[in-house]
């Protein structure tokens, strides 16, 4: 049986008991999670998410990239339109993990090979130290002036050996982060 056949069979089983056709398009927890594409790090399983709880983005390393910032900026305009709320307020949870394969993207030789062959710069996806990289990604969001200050950002580190997450940074609004930066 092919993987596609396996997936469609699993979907049929899911659809037989499906009862969530009335879910709203906005996440019940008011949360957007950015995580790595690593198969060991599925936020739905790791964080016990149910259908409709959160928006989940995944990319190499779970890194804040220009493409991710663009997506969040678009959502910051879309969400008030859908919800009717005058201001946007949601939480971005950045979740990286131990033993990440994106550590290989820190290798300048591999970066050059990827750039030469595909014209892609993977340096923004490189993982060097997950804790520090999470702080760097919080700063990338803070410095993205197109993002509203009402967005909150927090960071978690998932341990692939133990299955536990550790809070690296509590949820703080971008406006508060920007105020601290101006004062520093």
C-alpha cells in the first residue's frame, strides 16, 4: 500500500466520526505556533492540541524567517476582519527542539552548496544554539515593524529525548519588547 493510500484510508476513518464542521476559522486558543518540520516535533501531539485550537506553521528549524513574518503580517490584517475585533491580539509560540537537523544549515559549505544549486539562502534557518536562536527569533519579530504591538510572543524548547517542553521566554507583547529596546 502506498503512503497516499494509507493517508486516505486514515482520513476515511477520521471522517466517519467527524463532528467539527462548525469550527470557526480562528484558533480557539488565540495562538499561532511556529515549529520545525521534524517528524518528531508535531505540535498537535507535543502540546495536546485539538482541531481548531491553534494555527500551526512549520519550517526548517522552526525559525522566524521573512516569509513567516509576511504570513503573520497578513494574518494581523485578516483576523480583525474575520473576528470583528478592532485590534489584533494573539500569541505566537516559537517552539524549537533539541537534536535539530537544521544545525547542518550552519555549515558554510552546505550553505554555499544550497545557494549555488538552488539560489536559496538557508542561513536564517540555521540552528546553532536552540535557546539563543529562540531569543534571536523573538528579536526578529520585535524588529518587524509591520507587526502590530498587540501580538504576544513566547518561546518553548522541546526535548526530543524526554517529550517535555521548557519555557525559554514567557509571553510578552511586541509593544513591550519594543519599549524595552528603545529604553536600552
